[in-house]
């Protein structure tokens, strides 16, 4: 990671603490869709937002679940975030998701606690509030934004503010330097940028330990078929197919499949 030409190398060396064995039912091409997006989703949900992990029991003193808003839920990171949040269904819910042309990949996951909204709507702020009011009395305090933009910052900050302000928003991309995200969200909201490198080379060691635990858990989930890979499209001719695939990606009008080169 982070090395010149590293993404196009014929072979790669991975850290031992973030590798996991894949079961016989899962081909390597499908398995390739998991680590980057799934680790990133786990870092966002359970490390930065501090949500209860699937193996944690909900507090005995409260029967109220924690609402979660995932913006860009049909992206690879977003879809894995929905899947992982569903594993914590005793503690997390409802899960309000926003998606666009690939919304069916989210609705196909099923689950009574999931509501999918079209982020292209001109009334997103109101749509989110209606979805929350219809499914929970708890205030929204946790947002994961996988498609951050000035527009999404507007309706996400409004959703947090409607819950009396505060809370946290984890996002996957750097904001434009000219955009004042902190000013839009307000001083009461904690903003945290997430990326997969946290589990590989976090100098504090916390991220590496987190990655080790989740790598073992991913192996268990896959072995028990409780976690599925992301949809993918196999591109032949190895690196010779990269240019054409990138062109297809730029022109693609529907679908959210990852390209896997072989």
C-alpha cells in the first residue's frame, strides 16, 4: 500500500495480522472483493463510530437500539457496512441507507430494520427524518458517509442536528480543502476520516489489534456463510484489461460490481 505501482504488481505481500483463510466454497476472485471494503467498513462502524460489535451484548438497562445512517450504502464499503451492522442487529437499528441506481443491492439484503432512500431526491433531509420517525424514537448519533460531498454533508448534518446535535460522522474520502466540513456539521459533531490503512500500519497499535480480531472474525463468518462477497465482474487478460475496464467504469450507468482482473 502506498508504494509506486503497487496496485499493478503481479504479486503482493500482505501483513499476517490482516490476512485470513478463505473457505473452499469461495473462489479467490470473489474473495478479492472483501478485505479492503470490509476492513474499511469495520473501522468506520466499530472503531471510529464506536458502535457495538456483533459479539457484544446490548446493555441490560436499555431495550432501545442505536439508529445508524449509511450514506452511499450500495458502494462496496457501504454494502459491507450494512452487512456488518446487520450482524449487530440486537444493538443497531434501524439502519437508514441512501443509495442511487444500485439501490437493489441494498434492498436485496433483506431485514426489517433497513430502509433505503434515494439520495438523488431533492428532499433528502425530510426523507431521512420521516424514515427515522417511522422506525425509532431514539435520536440519530451515528453516520457513516461513503460518498461524501458538500450536498451529503448538508443533509447528514441536518439529520444529526435534528437529534439534538452532537454525534459522529465517519467518512471515507478527503473533503475539498475549500469546503468547511467542520463548520457545516458544527463543533458538537466529531468527524473522522476512515481508511483501510488503519488496520495495517496504525502506529498506536490499536488499529493492528483491531485488524487482527476482525480478520479472524471474517474467516469465521465466511466459513459459516454469514458473510457474502461483493458483486464482481471478471475482466480477462490481466493488466491488459485495465484500460478497458476503467473506461467501462467511467461510462457505467448502472450496477456496482467490482472489477476483478485475471
